[in-house]
C-alpha cells in the first residue's frame, strides 16, 4: 500500500505530473475541494475507468476519511495502474 503525506503528494503533482483523484460523492465537494482534482465517486469508479488518465500517469487518490480512497487505490491497481498513491483524506492535501 502506498500511503503518502501531503508534501509528497504535492511533489508528485508538481514534479511528476500526477493527477489527483477525489473519490467522494459530488455533494461532498461543497465541504472542501481541491482545484484540478478529477471527481469520480468510488461507487462509480469501476464503470468510469475510461475517464482517467492513461495507466502510466501517477494517481493520488483521496476521500473524506481514507476508507474509500483505500478501496479506490486497490481497484485501480487491480485495473492496471502501477503508480497509485493513497493520500487518504482531502484535509491532507
């Protein structure tokens, strides 16, 4: 499992072109959102993989508490993404 902290997530985005993936429900974005993050709720992720960057692009996944981001990271790895990082919570950004 590749759990990372905020500073490392920022570095991945800024230096390695990682994309942020917010797996919360759209209504949760009103609480706090991260500019530039792709929003695909974890419940829809397996059906919407085609909307994500190619499998060579690093992905940094987060949600509200870390449970859904862990599920999403596992699903993405099983689907062939090699560089998936779990930021766990939106507050860690």
